[in-house]
């Protein structure tokens, strides 16, 4: 599991601090959210409306100074995987996030990953970041021989698998990293997801966009349209909820 911070777009100071926490837990959003919530003094959390920016900054500093326990990496005896990826941008450009879910050959979800991408970033860039995120963690944790990438972005598909030049300015560093990662996998292909197809990475990308929205511009944090629900450890139905007063598992 890598501790390296992946390339990113411009983020607010709070968003950047969260993005520094994420690689220490392998970009597992649930683990990062739980650690941050525990570090906030009193009854608060990453997405708790009553948590001030200063309280959150202090909590993030404490988390970065601590020794986090990395989530267990489930074994996968078969080196065959499915990778769901998705990007999200509010306003396009706007606060953007990326999500990825690694699924084993038996259909079990092995990792649920996410991160903020940028405070004012387009959806296409977020889609590239999601694919890079998923591939990076897949190759860090496992030795995949066969991979199916499930993705809804035709822009990324035409670039990565179709040989077209990137049409989104500034995404070359992501597309180059993606090409390098895919070259390490013997048998890989993509499946295009329609908008109506289920994509478990979608919710994670939304949380990443929530994180990218943290910062100046609001008196309180966590003022999102609906509660944030993040599945926790693989194989369980548990969830974490940042807006603790508004949702339950």
C-alpha cells in the first residue's frame, strides 16, 4: 500500500490536509474519515455541521502526526480483478472527487477508495484521477494478471484504449501514469458503463467532492445535501456517517 501522495489539482488547505491523510490509509475513505472524526474534539467530525474549520484543521494535524493503522488488505488467490472507477465534479468545473472500487474474482469488494481532486476542477479530469487512483492501489496491493475496468467516461476510454490524444488540458500526467500502470497487467480491457448501470465508485467520488469543497466560503462545514455514507471494511454491511446526527447504519 503506497504512502505516496498522487498528483492532484489545486485544493483548499483543508482539502489538501485530508488528501495527505488518505495515502497513509491506502486511500480508504472510511478509514480516513473514522480517524479524522475520532480526532475532532467533542461531538464533531469531518462532515459534522457544527465542526469549525479551525477544529478540523487541528484534528487533521493530529491525525497526520499519529501512527495510523492501515486497513487489512484482503487476500485474493485469483489474480483476476474488476475495477470500478468514477469521477464527480459539482459545477464542472467545481469541487471534484474521484472514487474506485477493487472487486475480486468472486465478486467481493476488496477496497473502496476515494480522494478529493480539486476545488475547481472539471469532471473529465476527475475521471482520469479515479482511474489512476484505482490502478495505483491495485498494483500496490496485488499482482493482477487479468483486469476489467468498468468506467462510464468515453473521454477517458477514447484516450486510454482508443489511442486518441487527450482532449482535456493538463491531464497528460494522469493519462501517462495510467498507460504505465496498464502496461504492467498482462490481460486488461474496459467495459463502458451506461448512466443507468450501477457503479459503486460513484458514492466514493461524491464524498471526494465533498472533501474538495471544504474550506473558505461557508461558516460551517458539512452542509451537504444528504448524509455521507461510506461502506467500511470489506464483507460487512457497516457504514460510517459523517453527518452523525442525520443518519444511521
